[in-house]
């Protein structure tokens, strides 16, 4: 349910993630449609996480609190693709 997921994001995910020093910013965007208006987007949400460095972010996976957060998150997310890259300036 979208409302349940968005409540989880606001009440649990944002506060947890934004308190971590390795995360500079974190936003979740609900995807409403394609730009041409012809199709449904392939995903319902896009999460963008700006981090200090990749290895520090990966190390979060060993924290019990982070593992618990991912377990809760996975109750709302059926499929996810996690990718990383560099901003082009």
C-alpha cells in the first residue's frame, strides 16, 4: 500500500537515514508517469541517497539497526535495483 510505505518513509526511514553521518541527503520520489504521458513508469518510487563515500555506506549493512531497517523496508518493496554513480558537474 502506497500510503503505508510513504508513512514508513516519513516516520522511520527518513529520521534513521538522515541521522547517519555517511548520508548527506536522502529523498524518496513517487513516480507518477512518464514524461510523454503514454506509459506507467517501471517503478513506483525513486530513492536518491547522497553519501560521503561508498565503502562507509556499505559498512552500514553490518549494523543491527540498519539490518532491522532493511527488513522493515522490504515489507513494502517487492523489487529494487540498487545502483551507484557520480554526479556529473
